[in-house]
């Protein structure tokens, strides 16, 4: 039975029930509702309206009303009015120092009238945006949140990927960036008028540079934005593979899928470093849009750092006795010792990766640890025994036998296949004979062999 409704006069098209059991805990649900109400009351953000609570058998439920459907390129495309209202809400959250934390398409609802509703506030955070923090140029230290960038990392890339042609992506991006130009200008005005910053402070300069670049984006900027969205797609694909490997969807753990995820993260790191270097190069060579590319390089650097941290945690988690195909008869203590040896070798190679350096200077270190990790994780037990028996030799980074181009790594084909039954290698010799160059596109095709892609159709043109 519902407790007294908070607002019984709302008249929206849909009712959403938030369940504490489904969300994980009562505390997470209360955090979701609290952040959602604060965003609406303090910042004027368009969120679902809470209409009532119920609690039974220690399970709490909250009912919310809202209008709209999630974006769909065929049935509910995002139009110009949607984008204008989206940026209005991003700016409202920015001004109260709120970073939403999960602006994926499933948390955004678009109505036929052009209105939008933002849900999913359980990860939202209020940042302490004091005057001093705004003066930083570093993306990691700049506490003035940008929910637009949050959306680009979590949702925009997915919507662009659903479009049938690159021409449609370019047309949508141009409209998106032109509206984003006004968003950056209003952020600059907020910093000057509300926070007391000078137009000469770095934070204000960055916003004005982005406003100028987005107003009439040239081909170089559009191409860069498309590549940046591809980078975010790779990062989210790696995360989804990891979730699938952990069995979060079907309860079945798939060790090989975890390996695919980590190898994908290395691909993403390579691509991110190259894109960062491209942005730095264009920043110094482009007179008009140098500030835009400089700020983009800073944000991509922060993204690369997150990917590297994910690799560090995930790669060590998968290096366990249960992951490897060990022959029967090996004592548990002996097996763990060999796994520890493998971890030590991995750490030695991994420590040589320095993402602060240009990609060409750290490329070999990434190649070495990727090949070692891919080969070790899927190798027969004899490979691990050989490594453990020759610690001095194994401590040295393996020499690359061929140069890896952009988004490429050298690994046996079966290392990259989706887990299906027993995929162990029969012998190191057979592995060596099957060695090939597998690039990002080929791996993506392999990873999608078990699920058919929906047919794509031409989306309606952007309308106001």
C-alpha cells in the first residue's frame, strides 16, 4: 500500500516504479530519490516526479511519473528541440555542481513535444565548485562539472552508432555542436557573473574557445569528434564484455569473455593515446581552434587514465588459478605459486606503460604486455610451467615480432573468440602456427558473431 503521495496532481504519461531490491539496497534507492528531487528543486532539472512510497517485507518501492520514451533512431529520433532542452538541463546541473554520473540513453526520455526527462540519479555527485577550483586548466582538477561530456561518454556515441551512414552522423553532430556552442557560452557567462572569474582565467578561456569551435565546426573538428565517439564506443564495449564475462546478465561466468574485455581495453588505450597526440598536434598547428583541441587533449588524457586503471584492476582479477586450464595432479600450492609468478611478470611489463608519453614512445610497452597477457591467459598449462621455470628470462619484456599499426595487436585468433565450451590450446606449437594479426574491426566482428545486428534504416531529418 502506498503512503501518502508526495504530489498527486501530476499528469504525465508514464509511471515508473523504483524497487530497492532491484537497485541493490534501500540506501541506493533513497539516494536516487534524494538526488533526483534535489536536481529538480534546486536546479530546475526536468526529472520524474515522485508521487508515492511503499514498503513491505523490507522492500521499498517508489512511484514516479514522467512523459517520454527513450531515444530510438527509427521510432523516437532526437530532434533539434530535444537537444536544446537537453543542454538546458545539462547547464542546470552544472550550475549547482551536480555531475549526473550515468547519462546513458536508458536514463533519458524524449517526448513528442520536444521535452526531455532525466532519470537514473543514483550515481550523481555534488562537487565543491569553489572559485579556486575553476581556475585550473587540468580536466582532472577542474571541479566545474560538464554533464554534456558525461552524456558524450555514456550516451551520444550509442545513438550515433545506430545511424546507417556516416553522413547522417555528421549532420547530427553539426546540429549537436552548434547547440553546444551556446551551452559553452552560457558556462563562460556563469563563471564570470556568478563565480567572479575574469575573462583571462583559464576556465573561462576554455569555455569561450569551445563555444567558438562548436559554432561553425570545420571538417577537421567534425572528424575529430567522430573519432572521439568511436573511442567512447570502444570503452563501453570493453565494459559490457567484462560485465558479460562476470555473468551479470545471465549468471554464467565466462573467463574468455573477460580476456576479450581486457584485450579490448588495450585497443581502446592505444586509440586514446593516438587521439590525444593528434589533439596536441592540432592544438599547436591550428591557430583558430587551438584552445578547443588543447582542452580535448586534456579530457582524453583523463579518459585514458580511467581505461588504464580498469586494465590494472581487471587484469589482476582474472589472473587466478581457476582461470587457467591446469592439468590434474598439480598441487594447489604449486599452482598458486605459478600464477603468482605470472602476476609478477605481468606487473613488470605493465609498469613500463607510461601514458604521459607520446604513443610512439610507449607503444612497444603496450604491445609487449598485451601479447604476454593474451598468450598467458589462454595458454596451455605447459606454457605457464615454462615461464615459472625460467624466471630470469621471463622477466624480460618479449620482443615484438611485427609492428602493430593503429588499433592492432598480435595474438592467436582463438585468443579473441567468444567463449564457447573448452577453448584451451592443445600445444604451444599449434598456437604459434595459428598466430595472426587481428585488428579492432576483425575483433569486433568476432565478438558479434553470436548476436544478429538489427537492420538500420535512414533516420528522419532533424526537425525543431
